């Protein structure tokens, strides 16, 4: 009977829950996910228009009204709607749980290498910017493409006709309309079926809808995103004019309803994942025709973008666009949550990249208004958008056609096979059994001292007395985009049970290009990229170790493939190559505990207010009392195998107790591993301390890598006194350490960082109110800082207006005295030891 009553009770609860949501949704509310800070802000200002269902990992599942969605869209400082539409509460809550896992879900299945030079260079000469300009104005002429209007549907149907027209009846091409459940606006997809690998897809996409806030009957959307659709159309036209028939399948996509939560792309990406479609790569074009920054292209580096694909995009720019008539300058920038349609594909585990028209925050200030018209572009006749068409062609041709061919410089079939391990090569006076390619641009050079150009290479070898490097000096000979390939002997791994390939590399300078390591199991006929780095990697030698477990039982060959940047300031060096069983060198600490008597204990950043500490147990322990952040100077290159081990105890719980590496005196939240405390801050995967002394073994290299110069110890307690933490027996090592709890780096596997959602530092308490305001407003901080604080005021387009000195506490200002007209402005707040904070203020 009790069981029956329980069933009846649960049934009533389910009915009530369903009824409650049904009642809520009658007020035109829908489900979505967004950043928790944005959700809290909307709830504060629009309590009747948002309901927070669940929060985790810094994100919230919500019910949202159209009014609140528009307010969030208006509020976002960089790009995109700021929220992702979900069709149910269950999906919304599931989505925020999976956000932390997104970066680990991408499984790179295909090598990205430059192999199609002749075809790419042919395509670049065929790009016509006037075609792009005409298409932008054609889409603008609909007046609005807001997803609920008939104009939006008509624009998609007309685009289908245009794409069918440029395909000219080819039997390997199809164009289809995709209807959606979450919007009346359809999407359109054009497919060119691959000749050799038709089940592998290379996709280029962008959204076709537009918005202008409260006036969606007039939303021209010329740059956002008629420019992206016009650029995609021109790339497709060029390929058809070349009669290009890709080996992998290419798809062009124009999505519905991006401006209201990525609805069209989300449904399509989910469908592709549900059908297990093998999408090799996805590239987004959303706004291409407003040059608002110094460089032409900015590659988005948000965590959900794929690093390998991004590095390949940069390699393309270095190789094809370093100079000449097709020159494209580039930089990197970061967008925000739900930035554009590529997020939908990343959410499903696909590799994505997003090159953008300007640095985020400096892009077109007219978007989402009635002023987003073609005539407001600062460059005439879509010449800026044409650069993106060229990059899109490089991306499409190289990845869709690079199935079986080797890279520039030929295959490099090996004449020597190594079957005795461990194998080492330090280039002591010769390159041994390695071979220089005969059809690339440059040779690798053996060197014993510093490279000839200051600040472009190491001062000496990392092992032995010499190393090998690529000299980038010489305009036209050493740069731009010059390639140097060094082929290894073959390595017979049939007798090994585990294997790894490790090497040291050095990449320093303002114009460093790209270094790739590629592997071949067919004697150089085809190559797979197993490592790639672009840009400067610091002034120290770096180490990389590549697990060869998947190649056990094979004969494998490697090659170092370097491409120089756009000036002489970019040498690339290699030393100390090792192939053999997967045994990791313990590293410089040799598993000995740090002796704190050997170090100066120094206050870190602007956080150390109490400054109380004691070195204990003959130097093996560091005791921090009250509110103390300390560091010791420790030069250490954190690799993917780096582990930190320590014993920890605490007398009482403060806000943050933790440890982490740093490379400057500024807080970087995702480098500190919190083990105890009330504040949800930093990396919280190991936040489980309760009582006594606990030993922690943290594989730091699973979370971040790079050259560091200090180790930080945190005992944060803003309440002041009565709090002591002891860090003792601190060991730092590579891979494993005899006698420790750690046996092998592979024990930990891939770890997704769980990041806290509470900030630390004085800027975390920043408030600007009232906002919006007609005149008076306050900038308010906490009162616990002695550092200088400064605010810089900008227009929404990034023009600097003035600088304002601030003090802890309340700072009062008058818009009239600052001569601010009605409009939207950005305020950047800076203080020593913290990353700057940018907020928006609206003057009415």
C-alpha cells in the first residue's frame, strides 16, 4: 500500500511539474542556457522574464522570455545572442553539465597539412569582391530577415535558387531546404559529394537571419550576416568555375535563427551527431566586411574552438597570405558563450574554427540596428570580405582534397630503418641518418651557439653542444612562408610494447610561423599531423612527448615541417630527439621535496594583505596564516606529463586554499588548484579536503602547459585572522616518482577542468549603477585595496575618450561633466595584479 501511495504521489508531482512549465511557457517563455553571471543580472533587472532552473560550471539552464532574450542580446559586449535555445528543461540542464566536457569531446581523425598549393593559388586569383558586394546588397534589400518574417523564408528560398544556378547542373551537387521545429525560418545546405571519401565532410557555414532589436521590421543585416553568406557564395562560385571535384564531401550551409539562440545550426548539428556523420572540420563565417582593427582576420580562440584546426588556419595564412596581392594579416581574439553557429558544432564534438572581421569589441558597431547597411563598411566594394573568401578557399581545398597526397617537399621515403631502442639524436655536428627534403624552400642548419639574429632563437643547445634550426632571415629567401622539411629514418616499433617520440623545440620571435611533426606509415606517401604549434612559444626550450601507442606493431617515419612567418623574427629550433619505450625522465626536481629555506617567500599579486608565513619542519613545509598569498621563484616548463604532489593541512576553512604555477604577477584563475575553502574559485577538481593531513597528487599537465617562473601558495581569508594552511613535502616531477602515490601519467587520462564561478580580487566586486542612467552614476569597489585603479572610457566602436583615476569604495561621476552624449560606452577597469574588466554603461 505504501508503494502504491508513493507511485500516486510521484505521478501528481510529475503532473504538477509539467503543468507548472506549461503555465510558464504560456507567457512565451522558452528554455535556454547562458552564463550564470548573465542569468543573475537578468534576474535582478527582469525578475518576471527569467527563471533559473539549474546552475553548474559557471552556466545556467533557464526559462527566458523574448524580452529578456533581447535585453541579453543587447547587453553582450562582443558577439552573438549570449544564450543557446533548448527545446526542453531536460536538454537545457543536460547541456550545462556537458559544457566542461566540450573541449575533450573533439577526436581529431584527420591530419591537416598543406598539400594542394597549385589548386589553392589558382583559386585565390579567381575571387571577385564585386560579386560579394552585389550579394550583400541583394540580401540587404529584403529589408529584414528576422526569423519570424516571410522575408526570412523568401531569402532562403532565393538563396537555394542562386546556389543551384552557380552549380550549373553538376550531378555531384545537391541543394536542399531544411525545415526546423524551433523556428519557421528554414536553412539551406549545398553538398558537393566527395570522389574518394564521400562519408567525410568539410563544412563552411554562416547564418542568414538578421535582427535589429526592437525594430525587426527593419533589420538590413548587411554585415551581420549578409557578408558571411555572400562570402560563402563566392567561395562556392570559385570552386565551380574551377570544376573542382573534392575527394572529401564539401557542404555550404546558411542557417536560420542564429540571432535567437543558434536554433537552425543547433538542430542540424544535433542531427549530424545523431546520425554519426563524420564531420572532419567546420568553419564559420559570421561578419566578414567591417575592418575595425589593425589586422584583417582574427581567429577566435575560445575554449570550444579546436586548437589543431586553429593552428592549421594560421599555417594557411602564413603559407599563402604572408605577402603579395593576396596578403592577409591576422591576430587572435576571444568571443563569448554561444558566440555564433560554430558553437553548435563544437557542442556535438566536432572540430570548429571561426575567423572574424576584427578584434572582438572593435567589430562593426552598427550590428543589430537599422544602421547595419552596406554603405557603412569602411572598405569599399567588399574588399575586406574578399580576404575571407580566399581563406575559406584555402580551408576547403586543402582539407577536402588532402586525403592521399603528401605535403610540399615530397614524401621523403626513408633509406634507413631503426629497430634498436632507445634511439637518440642531438645533431652533434651532423644530421646523421635524417634527410633534408630536396623540393622545399629551406634547409635545416646545425648550430652550436646563439642564432645570428638577436631574440629569434636559443642561446645554446638544450642537450650536448649543438642543435638544428631554420634561419628565417632574408626577405624572399628566409621569409615569408618558406618551408623546411627534415625527414627521419624509419622506426620499426614491432618489438616494443609501449613507445613515445619526444623532442625539445624552441620558437621565439614576433613573426614565428608554424612547426608541425607529421608521421607516415606508408614510406612517405601520406602524412598525419601529430603535433603542431604556431607563433612564439617563449624564450626557453620547450618539451613535447608524443605517445605512439596506436603505432605499436608498425614501421613509422617522422618529419619536422616548419613554415616561416612574415619577417626575419621567427627562427625555429629542434634538439634532443628520443624514440623508444614510454619511460619519462623525472625532470629537474628528481622527485625531491622543495626546501623552502632555499627560496625567498614573496607576496603574490595584490592579494597578500596579512603576509604572515613560517617555514616549518626544517624547510619542508610552508605555513601561511590569515590572508596570505605567497610565491617562490621557480623556473619550470610545465609539460603534458608534469605532476605536483604535496601534503596539505588546515586549521580552519577560509575562502580559498590552493596551489598553482604562474608566469607573471597577475591572477589567472584557471591555474590555481583549490583543495579547500568556501569560495568557488579556480580549478575545483580536487576540492575535497576535510580534516588532518591529506596528500594531493595533481597532474598539472593535464590542465595547462607552458613556461612558468613562480609557484603560488594560497591561503585566502578575507575575514582576516584565525586561518592557517600548511603545504609540505612539495614535489614536482614528470610522469612518475618512485615512492609516490603516482605510478604513471596514463593513470589519470584526459581530465576536464571544473572551474569555479566566483572571481577573486578587488575587480570582482565592481558595480556600476544606476545603469542605464541619464547623468549620475557610481563605480563601486570593495575597500581592501591599496593599489592604483584606473578606468578607461571608450565608445562602443573602441575609440578612447578619457581615463579616470579610481579609489576603493564609491566613485561618483556625471555623464554631462564627462561630455557623454546618449549612447552605449565601454569602461575598462585596470589595477595591478588582476586581469582588466570591461563593462558597458548606457547613457540615455
